[in-house]
């Protein structure tokens, strides 16, 4: 079987990545809301970790706090009291007053308060009700003179079906809405830039204040972003210093750049009591609102689970003044796709070029690390760059790509290892092949002592016989002999250690433990001899050359099993007395006219029934040895005893 080519491996990797990216796309579409919630939470974390605490010098909050309510009475306060606050602010020289209070019900003193508000730039609040938020409410008055921006209703502005607007006495004073956009998790992250009421569109209170501060009553237009790097929508006007970026639904994302403590808050009671120096107010934008818990103007934000709504308006107005509003970009989907492809490409390159060790672990970990990096990048972008990306699908794609590549690499390497083992074990004993796959090349001797049984089987007269045959016939017979020998030896728990021409060398209890190895070895010798008697071609024993025959030598003893030689050329060997004796005994089968000869140590360890089938041949000094040894011939024809033993 051919090994996998590098090109086919890379192709399959690309297929695995394509499947991972497609699955990431399917999951991103199926769990869009869940992934969007993760995007939002990451942006929340960014705001929470980077919120500034240095004082915001351009804004001041006139706080109708708990202490003011205790001193001045329960809400609502008389309009004369509110007029006094407005006059104090005018006298101190504030740049603009933005009232986060809906003055919808006509009350005594409205004329006095309206006159105070008209002394300087001021913006009042209106609350809108949307379908699904209860019955339509219709209080107060929305006149064209109070509509700043002059924008007509169009997509993507939401259409309101009810209102709480300033009373008719406040006609002509610019109005901004205070309707937040509360996400499904209850956190306020954006406000609709405009809300439609009929054909007219009304800006958010911070936007109305910013527009009034910059150009009085500018006329703005809304248009979709032109470039992929633009926001989905933009507010433009010749009277404005720059375009205002909006989200896909025409919303203003609140830039939570500042911690609540960075905003100067002055208690309304202190202002009315004259305890506030004019220098603290002059030139600032005054936001009049309430942090008193009992008035119910509390929302959840990325910075706090319960924060006064006036602080949200302060955050947005501060961002408008800085020209730093966070927003998504039109090319968000393309950016996510490119990030996913880039992450997958990095993992693919790593899987191709990095040495593959434990890919099922490190490639998924690499995908997880890339996914975490993408999420960290996403968390950092809103606060650092003002961009609201949606990269969680890319992070998901990175993780799935790592898993896909890790699984593929594991299966591929397992397949290659299996193929390599199959090739190695066809040339070496299987335990040796396993050790080679598990170890690095080495220069030292790696061997161990074992009590082993050794079998050497040799085709006698093979050289002379093969001279009179064509090579194909010789190879076919030799192949049959080697195949039969391998099957017989392995069926008895042994291992073929070497195939040397027309001989085989087998070992029991070498690298693989084998109980009763002497008995198993002699049973294998008997079976191999019986089968080869039928397989070998018949011939005349008196002919020249004589016919083929099988000679087998066996013995048991202490052997050294292992490998030696330099790492560039190792040799697996089995050394020791039983090996030498088995080789010599196989050669002596010709002289003693016995097909199976057994050495003394193996004979001594056989069961009694098998020892009865051994015929003592005497003591012989084997070639190359210094001490004679007793030799036995095995009587393979005694099938009765064999069956009894079995």
C-alpha cells in the first residue's frame, strides 16, 4: 500500500478546513442571537476594564438626589422650583441645559419655567411608547419648532405609537427623546438616534443637545455608509464638524469611556441654596436629572447593574463631544469571514510545517488559543478603536478548524503509523517493529536477557535443486515455504526473527512473553514438517541431486534479544547458546537422517508425554563449540501421544 503523498494530505486538510468553516457558518446562523450576546458581553468587558476616572470637565449633572427630595419635598416639584434651578444655571453661565425630565402635564408655573428655559439654550425630554409596550399614550405637545434636525421619518428609525411630550407652554424649546434600546439581557448599550412620530423624526436627548450646542437648529440627513469601513448609517450636515456614525438600526452606541465617578454631580438642593460656586458651572453643559432610586430612572449598563439614566445620557453626550462614538462597520460580515479564513489558514500552515506530535492535542489547543485571541481582540476594539465587531463566529471557526485538523492529523498519522508498522513487521518481528515506532534512533546497545526457545528450519538440497529450475518456480516454492513457516510459528505464539534464503529463524519468549515455549516450539516444528512434506516436490532419494527435504533444529536457553549498531544502521539480533545449537542441529539433520533434532535443554523442559517421543542420538561436539551436548531426534509419527497431550 502506497503512503499518502504530501499533496493529497494538504488537499484533505483543505477539505477538513472547508467543512469546519461551513459548520461554523451554519452554527453562527443558527445561534446568531447567542453569539451576538457574547459579542455584546465582550464589549461590556472592554468598557468595564478601560473606563476612565479623570474628571469630565465639560459636563455637570444637576442631581435630584435622595437628599434633595428629603429637603425640598417629594417629586414632582413645583414648576417654580424647577424654574429656580433653570435660572441658577443661566446665571452661572452654563453653555446649555439638557433636562432629563418629561414636563408633560400642565401645571401652575409653566410660564415661569418656560421663560427661564428660553433665556439660554435648553433641550427638554420626551418619552415615546412603541408597539408592544402597552397602550398608546398621548400627552404633551410636539411642535415643529421644537424638532431639531429637521429629519423626516425613514428607515431605519423606529415608529412610536404614543408619547409623553412637554406641555404646550414649552413650545419652541428643542425636544429630544429619552427612549433607550434595552437589549435582551436587560443592558442599555444604545439609543435610537431618532424616533419617528408620524412623518417627523425626533433625536435622542444627548444628540439634540449636541446639535443645539454646535449649530443651533441644523438640518441633518441620514444616509447609508458608502465604504466597507463606514458605519451602516451616518448623520451628515454642512453645519456639523463631522459625520455621526450609527448602527444598522440607526442607533447611537453609548461609549462607556468614563466611569460614573468621573462626572461632576451637584445636588439640586445645594444649587438652590447657593452653595455652588459659579466657576463650577460656567461654560459647562448641565444635565438635569435624578439618581434617586425612588424615581425609577435606573437602567443596567456595562459598568453597573443599576445606574441612573442621566449618566447614560452623560456618557453619550461626552462621546459626541469627543467625536468618539463606537459603531459596527458595513463590512462586519466580510471582516468576520476574513478573520475566520485567516485563523484557519494559520492552523493549516501549522499542521503542514510543524512536526506532528500529538496533533489531537496541540492543534485543537492552537485553535482554542486563536479563538481566545480573536475574542480578546474583539473585547479590546470598542474601547480602543470605537469599532463594534462581531468576531465570535471567527473564534468559533478557529476552534472548529483546530478540532477538524487535529482529528484529521490524528487519523492520518494513525493510518501512516499502521501502514509503516505493516511494512516494518513484514521485515522484522512485530514486537521489534512496535519498539522502533515508539522510540527514537539510538547508538547504544538495547538488549535484554530472556529464556527463549529457538527453531531453525532449513530446506536441504535447495541450492542444487534450484540450479535446475527457472527463477519463477524457485521463488514460488520458497515463498510457499516462508508463508507456511510464518503461519505455523505465529499460530504457536512465536515470532519469525529472520528469513535467510531457504531458512527461517524463529524465537519463542523473546520480546513477547510466551508460556510453555519449549512445548510450543516443538509443536510448531512437528506441524511445519508435516505440512512441508506434502508441499515439497517428490523425488528419488538416490537421485543426483537428492530431492528437497526440511531439516529443523531446536533448543532452549538463555539468549540476548535486542539491537545494536550505530543509529544510522541498526541490526536486530538474538544471540546465545540456544541459537548456536539450533543452527548446528538443523545442519546435522542430514548427517543423522532425522528431520527434527532437539537440544538437551529443550528436551529437559518438555512434558513427559512429549519426552517419550524423543530418540537419544548420543553426545556430539557441535561445530564451533568446546563442550559436547546430548542430541535427540523427534519422532513426529507418534500421533497417539500427541492427541493424548492435547
